[in-house]
């Protein structure tokens, strides 16, 4: 979400001001991925619950993940490049549960919080002081009072409308609370840059279970009951459609590391001693890679691995995304995939809580449709998911949008899950969404009104800053 808790007119004014500043500061937009021409030569190694697996065992696991008609050389080359770019291991032995709405996600999260015995680490962009936010506060305080250490990171801009009293109550109850990127420079511990935001959504309980994806802590995901006015403004009366993951197994340690790195980089107070890294235990058979992105890094590993996966796609690329403003590299990768005969489909929102990014993304429809990319707009919901499925075997779920902000200015978090079994679940979810979406054709798009064209042209000027 961009510029939360702010009226529509104010968003356009603020975005315009940021865009003018950006145009004055730079003449060209930077690349958001490294040079993709170099190919990694090292064999891909998989980690298990007891550390790195042998080369033979790693190869056996990866061979088992390939779809029946995959070209082994392409699959291996892609994984080798991804490994070189990501800097995090492929980890076997995990259980991954796909969560596709707020109600089921919150139910699973509350259950994990109730079962916590040692610590709870939670990192979120939006933490609203509404019915859902207060339920989380009550649940976290209850565990803190039972001796479970709770550590919370919330983004300053994302939670701008949340009263200070909400966080004071948590801190007074013993919870360690850290504000990422304070708006007030006098309170910033690690330098001040309000344009950098923590867009991650992560919950780690006892170092054994992790939740991540696109779902914030907010009443917009409620299936019934009244929501406070600020929540209603974010998307009107439409239900929110989002995707999250629940993961158990050795890869949870990688997500835990990313949380602690953020805490330390933001100069949070010393974490209370706890068993943050318990001995890893195999919980399932999924192979997962944890991917974190940060504005301090020279390029986004999340974006680089996505570009790599698209460039090596053989049959299909299915992307679902809430805020779509593709940079030149992504557009080129999508168009090149179509030329190779790959079926490229984009599932995007038909309604939004951020008009500028919505129209900026639509300004690229004509270019993509002419290249053969298929585009669908989701009806009857405000689409907030950020997922990818490539060739039925490479899946990604996380907080990362396909826009400049996610890959240059935000902290983001994704999980890549390899294998056809989880891929089939992702495909079923994609197909269900497409069934309630409107296909956008080139002929239809060519007949849109002048008012939409003007909005697209204006919004596209500021896409780098949205």
C-alpha cells in the first residue's frame, strides 16, 4: 500500500511533489537488477535439517522437483543463477500451507501465538488500531505476561494512522517495540529516510513456524462486522483478496535471520536472550528459499530471481500482483518470454486503494497486449496478492509488488517454493481468480476514454516514487 490513511486528493498532491523532486534529481531511472548475462557455474546445493546435503542428494531432490517435460539444463541453469543472486540457501524438509484470505490466515496466526512458549517476532507494514489490531495486541500481551518475549517491528508510514497509545500499551506490557523509519527525524536511530519503508509481513513463533505474504494486520480483511472509517477508505466496501504462507521446518531459521538483521540495522534495543534458533527439524518435503530485499542492498535479490525465472520459463508465467508498474527489464523479460512461445498471463486488480500506481500500471497495457501478454483484472474484490507461478514448479509468495518502490525503496520478503505439488495449489488459486476476472483485449483497451488516458499519462510520470 502506498500513502495509507491519506485522502485521495492529498495522495495525488504528495505524489506529484515527490515526482517533481525525483525528476529534478535524476534524468534516467536506474536498473533494478544486476547484469543477468553472467551465469553461475557452481552446482546447486540443498540444505536439510542437519546442514548442507551432499551433491548427490541435492541433485536427487532437485531432479524430483522437475516437471515431466522440463529441460534439465534450463532448470539447473536457472537454479544456479538464482543461488548466486539470492545469497540464501535452498532448504529441504519444510511444510508449506497456502493461506488465501484474512480469516484463515489470522486464525492460524492466533493459534500459533497461543501456543508460543519462548518468543514471538512480528514485523508488519500496517498495524491498525481496529478490531483485528486490538485482538493481536491482546494476544501478544497475554503471551508476554506468561513469559514469552514478544518483539515487534512496525513501519512508521504504514502505521501512520495508528495512535501512539496503541504502541505505548504494548511497550508498557513488556513487548519490545521498534518503529522502522520514523517520520520524525529526531526519533530516528539509524539515519532518516522516510522514503524507505518496511513493507514486510512476517511472524515467527519460537523459531519453528513462520507466516509471511501480503496480509497486514488490519480490519480490511474482516469478513463481517463494521470496520473503522480509515479502513473503509482503503478500497471501499470490496473484500480484500490476499495470499499468505504458513511454513514449518528448517527454512524458518532463514526468516528469523532476516528479522534479527532488520532489528539490528534499525538499532533496536538489545533483544532479550531466547532460543531464536532451535535445532532444525524436518516437517515436510517442500524445498524453500527465503528471499529478503532491502534498500541498503545494491540490487533486489527478489527481483533478480524473478527476472531469472521468467527468462528461463519454458511453458507459462502466471503473475498475480496488486500494484503493477513494471520497469523496462521486467517488460522486456515478459515480452521475450511470449516470443519464445511461453504463455504469459497477468492477474491485476480492477479496483484499488492507490489510484496513482493503478493508472501508472495500466499505462503499459497497450505495450504488453501488443506483445501477446494476456491480462486479466480481478472483479468483486480488491486484489492485494503478490504471487508468481512459472512452469508449474517455481512458486513465489510474499510482500513484493511489481513496482519501483518494492525493488528500490522497500524492505520486502518472499518465499520461493519449488516443486509441482505446491505449484498445483498455486495454479488452482490462479484459475479461481481468473474465473472471476475480466480479460482485457487490445481492441477493448483501445476504446478506453480520454479521461483514463490522461490519468495514465500523469501517473506514469511519478511511478518511481509511488
